[in-house]
């Protein structure tokens, strides 16, 4: 279990000289752990960084470092929780180094999936001009199918479109069965399991028939594409030689699988996250991704960034005491 400490000054030691000349003085700009993370290049890396420890700064400087090493910016893929976060990181990296950093491929898993599927969708049975459904659109489609099955005329209570879509999305993202979800959280609808399952199947078929994808489908179909098409997987591995995933504790199993598949050839995968927080489990995120990363990558380099620049020592003392009681 990591322990947070208060960093009094970032200039506690004289920076060591490097054998290579860089425009950015990475030694002097970063603390020891940050510097190790930034200059770790090939192979799998797990960076554990809590709030206030300079996680974003570390990612930004690593982008600049890779570009300074001579890595083509277009071959670096930065996957983040929001598109705005990716844009801000690349802007900061460009400020640190130069405009080459703006050419780094950055965005969310969903935006990345969309860009890849636009090119390769025919390989999985879709037209490249597929339409993306937002949540409201998806709920309307579910409601249409619900009406076609005459479920809206039943005397017995049946879930509304919002809940039905929530069930379908949760099942996809968590890999839980509809039966398990209903048993755990909506036992009043267990008697409708067979009908709900059929409705889900109809929803899936409707989307394929009309060349539609919802947000969950973007991830599901990208994973399918990577799993079933070695040539495509190799092409993407050749294009993206260095992959970084931010907020890894908030990824779901599908996103974790996608990152693994993209890095399956070169294995240059760096994931950054905090193993002491996970707040998006309701959307399928699982802390197991970050906890089990060393099991999937036995040779991974684990770097813990603990020096805190945001809080005072009394707050850190309380946080550390609470963390001692965490089971994982």
C-alpha cells in the first residue's frame, strides 16, 4: 500500500547529468519517481499516482520525452478519460517542447474506437458510414422495440426504456448477465428475465440491421475487430508503438482488453492511475484492472509516485490512516 508524503521542495537534490542532450531539463523539472516514470520507455509500466502527486505533469513530460528521443509523435497514443483532458495534456507538452507534440494521437477510448471503426467497420459486418446513437437515441430505440413487442400494454409492471437501457449497458460493460443484475438490484423484474433478454437481442439485431452503434458498441466492436483480425491488429501495433492510458482505475474490462490487444506485439504500454480510488463502478469501471496489471504483465515496471503537492500533512495523515484499513 502506498503512503503519501508531503513534498517540501522539488529542488532537494542536484540534478544528475545525462549522456544525451535534451532541450527539456527533465531531471530538474521532476522529482525522482516522476523522472523514472517519464524516462521509462520500452515494455509494460504501471504508474501508481494519487491525487496531488503530479500525475498529469508526469504524463505531459513523458510525451515530450518520447518525442525528444526521436519517437514519431503519430506513433504515440494517449488514451484519456475525456477528450478535453487529452487536448490539454498535448497542449502542455507542446508548450514544454514544441508543436510536434500536437501530432500525438490523443483522445478517449470511444473517440479512438470511432476513428478506427470508420476505416475497418466492413470487416465486422457494418458499413463505415454507421450512425452513432447517444443515450437518448438508444433509449428511444429500446422503447420502439418495447412497443413492437406490446410490452407497453401489459397489466403487469415492466421496466421503462431508461431502466432497460441501463440494464443492457451495464451488462455489456461489467460482463454481468442480465439475470445477475436483476437478482442483485432489481429482483422485482426477475419474472420478466426471458422477455428482457429477448428485448436485448432484438435491440442488438436492430442496430446491426440499420447500421447503428451506441457508445458501448464502439468499444465492443473495436475489441471484436482486434481479436478476430490479426492483420488489423498488426497494422495498428505498427502505427501506435507507444500507448499510454490515463485514469486506468476508471477503465472497464473492455477498455483494458483493447489496450492489451493494441500492445500485444510491442508491449509498450504504460497505464497511470490510483489504486486507492474508483468511483465509476456504476458504469462498469473496475479497480481490478489496475490491481491485476502485474499479473497480466509479469515483467512490468511498477513506479509509485507518492510525494504530494496539494495537501497539508495533517490531511495526508488522515488519508494514510484510512488507507491502512482498505482490504485491497
